[in-house]
C-alpha cells in the first residue's frame, strides 16, 4: 500500500501545481492593453494609396547591383588617382560627369569655358580619359572572373545590371 499512497501524493502535488500555474498564468498578450488602430490604419492606407508599389529587389539582384557599382567606383577612383592628380584635378572634375553619362550633362562648351581651354582640347582630354576609364573598368572586371572567362561578356552583363538599376 505504500506505493499507492506515494502515487496518490505525487498526483495530488502535480494537480495542485497545475492549478496554481493556471491561476497565475497570463493570457495571450499578458497585462497589455489593446489599442484599436482602425483610424491609424485608414490614415496609413490613404497615404500609400496614391504611391506606386515598390517591388523589393531580391537578394541576388541587390548583390549584383552592389558588385557592379563597386567595380565602376573602383575604376573611377583609379582614373581619378591617375588623371586627377595635381594641376589636372579641376580638369578631371569637369570631365567626370561625361564618364558615367546620363541626362542633364553640361555642354562641352560650358566646361571648356569654365576650365579656360578650347573645346577641341577639352574633347581630346575627354577622349583620352574615356579610353583610360574603359581600360581600368576592363581590368577591374578581369580581376573578378576566371582567366578563361570572357571579359567582354562580363562587361555586357555589367552594363545590363547598371541600366536595370536606373
């Protein structure tokens, strides 16, 4: 009979512990007060109703865009160090917008006047800078691929990534 008594005692202790736990347990949300956000939700919905939906980039595209931007940035920095040292720094800064292209670029005549040089000289400097920038970008891309891979194909892919980002 001793074992049965021990069993009943243990069962009673477990039952009492469960009752004690249940009585003191916090319900979902605990001691938090619930706030209805219907007015706030309506305000937020009306705020975003007129804005176009933004599709977040997946991680792979984000990585590729960062990779492409870093290659371009490295090539541009190398060109700046080579071409923009000393007295040629204002010239490099004036020609830099023409390397990346885009809309809203200043006219060659405007930059030439600002740098106090003939337009033909400016265009000659720009041609040399663009050629060197292309070579530096090609070197940056070549560093990231295997020797057997095609640099031109990788440059086309890079261009596609950069134009898709716009």
